[in-house]
């Protein structure tokens, strides 16, 4: 079984919980996902079956769109509502939310949170954080393509809450983005909830719950669905043999990356190097 399942993950589940459930359902050994969602988060989790696991880097490298609720006035050690309260500041004035969100578009770097799965010297950061050990983390380059408020601004109990939608690059932490919004407003802040509505080409309106999967109401997408149509290049029998062997390909084409298909099936992703296309990934 090879292909892609777009899952709408429920709150409270880990991404591994989803994988374990699907693995049992299909009795499949080779399975993975492209982009972890924390238990607090819901939404699009792209599950890769069989040979589709080779697509992980391509899906993870794409833009992702989220809807998040941020609370201004309180911060937590996890940067979301699941952690320990570390700072609080009452809000008794109107905040310039929309103009602050416009400034966030200029954000170019993020320091990953301690409560994350990134490794430093072989140790996951969240494991160190649970032992109250904080280590230096290098800032990572990120890009905020779009961010806008999508709810009313709620003032309640000396705190402010609102929902925003944002499209970001790979590796952007929305929890940390919420904290950054608070800093720009002059207050502590944290993320209350998070919903991923799009990962690359895959949208939440075309996703399935685990209940759907259990009741056989789903569609497994072919591997080529990861790529745009203008990246595809259908080959003949001769080129198919060359690509299957991972041989370099010399063709006249302006594209930096070409996705080769044979009889409609994905067989290889090639990247141009010094005028010659060389194999990046092969599907035999």
C-alpha cells in the first residue's frame, strides 16, 4: 500500500497516536508523517504510506497555514496553555493588535522553544526542559508570508484574546510567534489553541478523521499529488529505465527540479546541477 492520507488530527492525540492507529488499521509496516502536531493542536497531518514515506522532506518543506488563538497578558514555560504560568500582566488599555500583526510580517528569525523535539548534543529539548535545564539555541531563519486577525478582540479578566490566521515557512513555531506578538504589544502572551488548515497542497476540507478511517470513509492519494502539475514530466520506456537506475538525464529544460512520471506514476525527482539533471529521489 503506497500513497498519502490527509488526516484531521483531534486535540489530545499525539502525531504518533495517529500513526499507530493507521498502522494497525492497514497492517502496514512502512508509515510516517510529514510535520508533527503537538497534542494541543488539531488539523492537517499528512500521513505517508509505503513508498510515499520518501516524500517526507518535500511535504515538510512546503508552506503551512494555521489558525491560532493567542492570549495576551499571561505567559507559560511551554509557550502554550499546557505549561506552568511564569508571568502575568493585567491589561487595562486598548491594544493596537492589527498594526502589530503587520509588523510580525518582518520577522526573519526565531529561537526554537525549549519545549520542542529539536535535539542539542543528542538530547531533545523538551527532555531537558522537563529537568529545568535550559540550553542555548541558535536562531533559525523563518518567513511569515501572511498573517491576519480573523476574530473579534475579546477583553476579559484583564486579558486579551483573539484568533489569527498565518501562512509560514518550514520550521516556524506558532507558539513562539504568539509570544512574539505579545512582546510587540508589551505584554506576556501564550498560544491557547492551534489548528493547521493547510500543509503544502493538502487542505483540512479534504482531510479525514480517524473515525472516518475506521469506517472506511477515506481516499488514499497517489504520490504525485504532492507536486504541482507544472513540475511533472511523463517519460517513455527508454527514459524510464534510465531513471529507475538513477542515471543522470540530459534534456533541455528551464526547470531546476523535475518530477518524472511513467504511466502516471511517480518514478523520480531530479534536480539540475551544472546543466544536467541528477537523481534526488527514486521510486522503483
